[in-house]
């Protein structure tokens, strides 16, 4: 992941349009076909951890990762409006929120909210 693809150093702005569009596309495919969602959630969690691990050490990456995952939460908000209580959307929320809140080194444990959501998957 090249950080310069998402940020404009001159303006100080971030543009995650392509990333949010990709998440939206993936959700369109996965939500109707991947139930139970344990594998999909584990994949998303691994990818989130990979983003954090890959960007550790880049100047300014912590803020960028925080903003990226906050933006991904807004995608989930739109999906939740259409599919309230969907286990995948509900399970992704703590992954994305947790990463937005603490984008430093990844905590190597499942967040309690995710463990609760995925226990029946």
C-alpha cells in the first residue's frame, strides 16, 4: 500500500474514494454469499492487521491509518441502514473502529465485541 496514493501532502487531505468503493464492492459480493461469516471476518481482521503492520514506520502513517479506518466505518454505516443486524457488518465494525482508535502496533487478540458477534458463526 503506497501511502502517497491516499494523501495530498500540499493540502493535508486524504482521499479514500477508491478504497471505500472497493469495500462496497466486496461487501456486495460477500454479504449475500459468505454466511456464516467467520472466514470473511478473519480475512478482514488479517488484512486490517496487515495494513497497520505495513504502514508502521512511515512518517504520518498513524493518522492516515486512523482516518482510513474511520472512513471504512462510514461505509459500514450505509450498509447497516440497509441490512440492520447483519453479522458481517456488525462483526466488521469493531475491527475497523478498533483500528481507527489505535492504529499503532496491532493488538494480537480478538476484540471482545468481535468475539461476541462471531461466537455463533
